[in-house]
C-alpha cells in the first residue's frame, strides 16, 4: 500500500469539468492538507525519534538495573566472605589465645612446683643443719662436762 506524502498532495492535479469544483478552492484546500500532512509527518518523525530515545533510555536503565543487581549480589557475596573470614580469624585468635593461656598456666604451675621443691629442699637443709648443730652442741657440751669433771677430780 502506497502512502500519500505531502509532496504528492502538492503535485496533485485534477481535471476540471464545466460543473467541477473551483480550482482555487481545491488548490487552497490541497495546500492546507499538504501543510497539515507535513506537520503530522514531522510530528510522527519526532515521535519515532522520541520513542527511539525512550527505548534507548529504557535499555540503559535496564542495563543499569542489571549492573546494580550484579553489584548488589557481589556486595552480598563479599560481605558474606568477609563475615566468614572474620569469624574464622576470630576463632583462630581465640584458639591461639587459649593455647597461650594454657602454656602460661602450665609454665606457672611448673614454676610453683619448682619453688615448692626448692622450699622443701631448703627446709630439709635447715632441719639437717639444726640436727647437726644440736649434735655438735651436744658433743661440745659432753666435752665441756668431761673437762669440767676432769678438773674437779
């Protein structure tokens, strides 16, 4: 189907008969019709351009929406990984600190045991020295008593 263009209307010619329409009125009407059709064609072209522009903007928004969705998903995944890594790291630090505390307790108990053993050893030495000193004093007293008896005789 051929569409009538504004130029077709402007170039249109009609045969006139004795009882036909007045040429000036037909020409005037065709001129107005041509201008109107031209305006409609311009408006249609503008609307097509606007539709094309809007379609492009919609595509851009869809692409932006898709990018935002992907970014959001990636952010969620990253947040999950960060959270997971933080939990693992904190668990590892807790375990390390528990081991350090346990070592400190073991070392402290070992030091306490060593000090108690040293204290017991010192007590034995003091006891031994007391016993030896008592024995020495007893011997010395015995000697002094013997000498005193010998002097009395």
